């Protein structure tokens, strides 16, 4: 394809003139309004030809593709396809030759059009193709080959080597397979099964109270001892203040004959007695409440309650003789 390099500038100019005068499918390049882009595209094209002559097609393709982006040309595509063919990327070369042939026809370059179509005719019989067959509803299916969406209605040319085929559809589980394209000119059937429906997302599972073992309760006996001990202290303090209040009342009695007339000393002793009596009442009441709370905690302790050692039971005393009746009541049965 070196002869193409010599004529590339002339072909680009002819293409633009042909479009301008014939007014067929306008192909005005973006570079026409950007001389710098056109010059850069030409530079990249020449660099690609140099790399191609040095048998470095990988680098040549990169430069050709960038040149094509800046200033599209059938000649650039043709050289790209030639490099792809040299690298064994036969399907990629076939696709690029098709684009080059269409663009050459649009540019009016009959010689280049004929050469690209001859290259297509030479490559076509040796291509390995995939034939995508669907087992289920195919309307919403999207098929990709090596990550590119394809039209499954016709056989798909692929490059030699491993080929990954993937099928997706809304609300369906995606499917993927890998095949090897090793036989030139062969057609490989790929059957896509009916895709499974995506299962609904399960909601939170609520544990039934009957399915869970009962949670063990802590032993409440140490707390019962502590609370009851505080209650005993409260009763003792209340008793001491009650005795002090009684002594104060007794001391105030001589100064207050009828509790309505008291001397100053009597009033002071009387107020002291009432204050101590109030403290005695509160501390004794709180102490009794603490003792009752401690007893409740002891009874509810799991080491006792769970074993059923303490319970209420009826109590009946049998009559001693025919002239007496029995006595009944309730009793706590068990061990503390």
C-alpha cells in the first residue's frame, strides 16, 4: 500500500472538490475549518506510514486512528485495515476495509474503492464467524461480542482466538460463554439459552418468639442482698431518729402544758421533736420499701424461680375433732 502514501494528499483534495461540485452526501471535514487539525492529521498519517514501513503495525494503527479522527480519509482507513490484516486481526481488517470502501466511493476515488473491495473479497472466505441463536424470547436481548454490541441477525466475523459472548435483558440474569475461533472460514453456532428471571430481593426475616430460646436472666440474688441491706440500714436509722424524737417530745412537755401555750424553750424542743420524727418516718418507710424490693428480687432470681423451688400453695389445717372446723390459707412452698 505504499503507493497510497504518495497520492494521499491529492486524493483528499479530489474528495473535497468532488463533494463541493457534485453536492452528494456532504463530507466536509472538521479540519476544513481548522487548518491546524488538518496539518496534524497529515503529520500523523506520515508517521503511521513510517511505522508501517518499519513493520511496527501496532504503533502505526494508533497514529492512523488519530489521524482519521482529525481528518477522515479513505486512504487512512485502508492503511489501518492493512496493518490489522498483518497483525492477524482479520475480522477487524474486514470491517475497516468496508468503511474504507464506502468512504472511497463517497470521495469518488474509484481506484481506491476497487482496491478495498478486492481486499474484502480476499479476506471474506477465510473469516471465522459466529451465528447467534436464541432459545427463548429474543426481543429485549442485547448481545455483545468481546464487549461490543452486535446485530445477531447475520453471522458475525470475529478475530482468531478466544471470543466472549454475553447476553443481557432487563429483569433477567445475564449469560456469558467463551468460544475459540481457530478454524478459518468456519461458522460457530452460539446458542443463547432462555435467560432466568432475576429472583426478587428477600425482605427482612422476622424471628418468631417461639423459635428463639428464652434469654437467660442474670442472678438477682446479689442485688437482692444489697437492696435489702440498704433497707435494714434505713430501718435502723429511722428507729434511732424515732427514739430521739420521743425524747425531744418528752423534754418539751414541761414547757408546753396544753401544746398551745409553750415557752421559747418549749417551742424549740417541740420543733426539734417534729423534725426528728419526720426524718424517722421517711427513713423507716424507705428502708421498708428497700427490704420489700430485695425480697422481690430474691424471689425472681432465675436460679430459684426457674427451678420452681418457691411457689404459693393452699394450706389447710385438718380439724382436731368433730366440734372444730379446719383452718385454711396460703403458704410459700420451697427453699430460700
